[in-house]
């Protein structure tokens, strides 16, 4: 897969540090964990932008599943 786009997000400094520390403890890169999360999120909630726009147009909110299952 060609990676030619980026996402920049703002989060609390302590959350970032805790996330990076947890990734290091698991022997993985934070960017790999985030890419994996994005892929799984798309699999669960839609396969592309069209699905996202349909949800937004219909007034549906995108719900976050924060469970670890």
C-alpha cells in the first residue's frame, strides 16, 4: 500500500506520552498501531468516503467503539 497522505491530530500531552510508552512496551511503532486502528475502523464502520458522507447527510453520528475485544 502506498502511503502518501497524513493525518495530524491534537491530543493531550500525557495521553500521547502514555500511548507512545505503551507502544514501545509492546515492541511496536505508534504509527503502525494508528494505521491498524484506521483499517479496523473502516472495516467496522464503512468501506470508504461514500459511506461516511451518507452517514453525515442522514444526520447520523459516527460512534466510537472504545472497547478492546
